[in-house]
């Protein structure tokens, strides 16, 4: 993210009348990918396929995960030593998501069924979050189209799972607590439906807002250097930008965990009433 100060330097050198807000929008907006000169022949293809910055970063995240999981989490061989380094770190995260997130919120039966899905969700969001911290990168999960799609996937996951576990009639009964007077039952069902629809919206906004806010603050901190054109300002802005970048690293893990945890929790609330 510290490389995001470069556009300010270019603007100052060219004398263009653009402010901090214009540069911030340039970095957080999901615009069309502009390839370097040596890849210019692929530009028409990228435009025809509608590959934006978010799409490109998601493709890169997918490729990274395929390589990492294929290399470090391949099937164990007989006599293989205990995992070390990256393999150990990845297996620690896998076990944590399986035991604490999946089984801890869904129970043994449903937790093991949903572990692959939750692991895919967790690692994909985490990788997209971390790629946004790479100089020149873009945070795909700061775009509401991306987070909205992930939220819709989660929504249909717990909706279909609830229908399967409880049955259509049981799913409707689940919305009305036992002992609810018949007169207010329709109101309770309406409130439950609204609550159910709010869940994906909250997932979408929470992830997108948290992954956007930190980047904006970093850009503003660095923008003060070129706004005031003073070395004294850089003595404060740069350390603050570095500190916020480190905080963003922590937030990247937390937001991936929160999104996965809430998805598991929403499913667990339904399958808990299966019997």
C-alpha cells in the first residue's frame, strides 16, 4: 500500500488539478485493467471478457490457492515427516476452521460435511484480502459486487441446508417459536424473513467496508505529504501509514474468519433443530 503514494507524485509533477479524493477513487474503484505495453496485444481480450481489477485479483487468488494447496496440502505419504513451515501453517488453519468454526457451530455431522466449503470460503477471502496489501495490487473484497456474490452464496447455502434438514414445513415452523399465539404468528414469520434477508446484506457490507476503510486511511495519510509538501509531515504520515498497514494485515485475517464463522453459525442455527 505504501506504493500508493506514487500517483500523488505524478500529479504534483504534471500539475494536474486533482485532489486526494480523485486518487483514492482511482485505487478503490473497480475499473478496467490496463495492461503494460509488452502485454498490449491482450488488452482487447481483457476488455471483451470484462476482466476488471477485481476479476483479475480473484483469478490470481484462485491460482495461488490451487498451487499452495496442491504443493503443501497434498495427500500424505507413508512415512512422511510431520509438516513444517508453510505446510504446518496451512494445516493449522485447516484444523482450526474444521474444529472451531465448522464442528464447533454445526456439530460433528454437519461440520464435517461443510468443512470443505468453509475452508474454500476462508482461504479465498483471506487471499483476496492479503493481495490488496501487495504494492500495485487491488483488494477484490473491497468491491461490493464481490462481497455481495459471496454473501449470496452463503445465503443460499444456509437456506437450502435448512430446507433439506428441516423440510419446507419444518423450516417455516422453525421461524415461529413454540407457544407463539396464532394471531401474531404471521408477524413473527415476517420478522424472521426480514432477519434472514438482512444476513447476506450485513455479510456483504461488513467485509467490503472493513477492507475499504483501511486503504482509504493509508492513502489519506500519504496524501498529506504531497498536500502540504513538507518533510515534517512525512515524519508523521509515513509511520502512521506503516502502522495502519500492519493493522490491515490483522484485519485481513479477522474479516476472513468473521465471514466464515457467521456462515457456519447461520447454518448451525438451522441444523441444530433438525431433530
